[in-house]
C-alpha cells in the first residue's frame, strides 16, 4: 500500500487560494497610488460614457463591469427572496437581478421609477426575465409607493435593496431612511454612484447633484445615525474601479 503523505492531507488548496487572495486584496487596499490611478481612469473613461457601453441579456445596464461582477457575487451568496431596486432606466439592472434569481431558482424583483418610458417598458415586458419582475411607476419616496413595496417585503425572508434613482443628497437620504428598514439581517443595501463626490465640482453641470450634494454625502449622514449597517470593505477594497465607493452596505444588527 502506498504511503500517504501527511503534508498533502493537511494542505487544502481551496483554503490556500482564498488566503492568498485575501492577502493580495488587503495589500492592494493600501495602495494609494493605485486608488488615484483608478479614479483618474474612471474620470477619463467617463468622457466617453464608458458605463453606457454594456448590456445584460440585450438591455443596456449602465454600470461598470466591476460592479456587475460584485452584484453577481452578492446575489449568489445571499440568495435573496426579494430584490428591491429604485431606478429602472433601460432595465438592464433589473433584468440582471432577475436573471440571477432565475439561476438561483427563486425570488422576485420589485423596481420603481418616477418615469418608466414607454419604449423601455415595452422591451422590458417582452424580455423572458420579466416573469420575475414587478415595475411600479412613481416616486421611490412616495409613502404610497413605499408602503406597497414594504407590504411585499414583509412576506419575504431575505431582502436586498439597490438605490439607484435620483442622486441628490436629500432624495438618497430619504430612500436610505425608508428602504434600509426592509433590508434583512446579513443582506446588503447597495448605493451606486457614490463616486460623484470624487469627481471635479461642476462635472455634472446638467444634473441636480454635485460635489457636496450626492449619494456619498447622504451615505455619510445616514451612517452617522444608523448603527445597523456598516460599509462592506471586503467588496470595495477588491473592486478598486467602482461607481459605488463605500456604497456596499451590510446589515449587521
């Protein structure tokens, strides 16, 4: 009988891979030069509306590929019964969420937008993933809209929330105060577009948000008064290039 190598019995290649990856991410997180270069790259690429270049299952998703990958990891890991999204636009993000739930084999997406354009609604409703989607037209901070969504959330065990509508401080803070209540323990609340705070002042001259008035400023105020959520650094530190700088929050209480 062949002699078994005791070292090979102790060595776990899966654990070793994860350990090496964690160490590399930790080291990368401290690389300030890389952070500056990444921000410069995002600013440069945004001249060409870089995030508009991608689709998910045929619908424009308007996200950086890194953030799409991060959301895939979160949804697959948490396996929520319900994903609530504010902001619909062309529908790529809600189609993406629905397709992940389809792979998991359960769950629904409830999406709200103040203006669901007719051509977008038609194409979303024709999509095979629409079977897992409910769309609501109205303001995400309207009490009637919120109560309708909250009623559905109460019937679900695991709820994740993505807030991606109007990016002004006041609106996002209102959304955070409302929809954070629906996120279940251990699940995530995701805030895209916090990177607005790090772009030059006046960059979004045709928008109501700017440096000092955006998703990131709302996030900071929210966290000052809420101890149930923390920034999930394990996500942000490995993405480096992301629209959601510190925008991945995990409910811990």
